[in-house]
C-alpha cells in the first residue's frame, strides 16, 4: 500500500509540474506493460502449474532424500523450477533446517530459487532474447553451485 | 526465402502459444464447473499470483514511465555508463537491494536504464543482484538461517555476479545485442 501511495504522490506531483510529460509517462507505462503481456501470461500459467506440481511438502521430501551429491543436483533443479516467493522461501528454508537438511542443500536451493527462473524465462526472453536469457540462467546455476560449495565448507559439511 | 521460413516458424510458435493458453483456460473452466481438484488448485494459484503481481506491476511501470520522462540521459550515463567505473556496480547493487518485485520489475527497469546509457555489465550486475541481495528478503533470510549463512552467500555471489557480468558484456560486444 505504501508503494501505491508513493507512486500516487509522485505522479500527482509530476502532473502539477508538467501535465504533458506526465501523460507521456503514463502512456509509456501502459505500452510497456502491454508489450510484455503475452510473456507475462505465460509466466502466470507456468507459476500456477509449478506451484501445483511442487507444493511445500513435496519440496521438503525431494530435498531430504538420497545421497548428498545427488541431493545437491536435485535441490538445484527443484530450486530452478520452483516458483516460491521470497517471503515463503525463507520460512521454508527454516523448516528444511529443522528437518535436519544441510546448509549446503539449503544454499543451493535458495540460490537457484532466486537466480534461476524457469517460470520467469518467457519474460526474460522478451527483454534479453533467448540466447542471453539462457546464458544468464546458466551463470546463475553455476554461481548457486559455487555458493553452496563454499557454504558447505564454511559450516564444515563439505571437506576437501 | 529464408526470411519467409523464419516468419512461418514464429507464426507457428505464436499459434502454439495461444492454443496452449486456450487449452489451459478451458481446463480451468472445466475444473471449476465439474469440481476437478487439480484444476481448481491451479486456478487458485493463478488468482493468488495475479493478485500479488497486480499489487506491484502497475506502480512499477508508472515509476518507470516517470523515470523515462523526467530523468535525462546526462544523469544516468556518467554514473552507470562506461565512465562510471566501480561506482556504477555499487550503485547497481544498492538499487537492486532496495527494490521490490524481483526479476519481474528488475527487467523493465534495466531496459529503461539501458536506453539511458547504462553499460551492459552494470545492467547484468543489477539483474543478478536483484535476485540475490534484496534487503527486505535478506532480513528474512537472516532470521531463519543466521547471519553467517547470509554473509557467506553475499560475499561469494556478489563478486561472481560482477565478474560474470563483465565477461558477458565482453562477449556481447562482438555481437549486435540490445535490450528491448
């Protein structure tokens, strides 16, 4: 709500100073939103499906089973596909922690969750094109693995 | 001839996309009418996510519009462009950290910055940081996983994001690349 208030005040202020410019700003906002509508719709559909296919209890189940190295790969894949908003992701990470899941796994899961987005991919492609969107997501995936490795070393879960 | 082929291909993909959307909504309607649990749950997810986005997106785009008309290129370019140096990356990370909405908002913002003269590596840093260092989310992370976890994650991921952004910029400088 605060966000709406701030936007409203700025817009009002803008209209008082220069109505023409402000009308142009609103037109830009409308046109840009319309331009990404198809990819936004694709994203909405993907999110609704992914949330259905990967509910919380299933995520906990996937991350808590099997051998370590396999677990890291699974956590990275689930994190890349899952569409968990930030304010749910960390309580979920807390639950994972309480279930005895290692920091390494949690790090790879939360980092891929944030840096790799299968559901946001259609929107990313409209802005950056297929190739760069793909490169960016692969980089995110690799960074997540490195982060997890170093977190594992730091917490003494991974030994060289 | 080749142009016509790619045109045909993109039209085919477009049709496929709209057919998928149609099938999806028919399934939702069918589930809603005949009480199919899977479809109803998917529908609920859709509505919930639509509401979350509806709260953030219109405002974000209006702010982007205001940015476009009020902030001249002369202000953005010296800080986030090639003359900006290290300051550009720091600004990008601070901006990303204080912004709400994640990638969905960061993408249109980065497009606006790009057209005002921000360099690509700063933009890729901004996009990467908007995923990793968001302050409100980080506070949450600290309370659930502890300061050390967050500190290590930041210290590792931020330099990697900057380095990979520089490489990506260098790679793309050889091709015709632009952000829409």
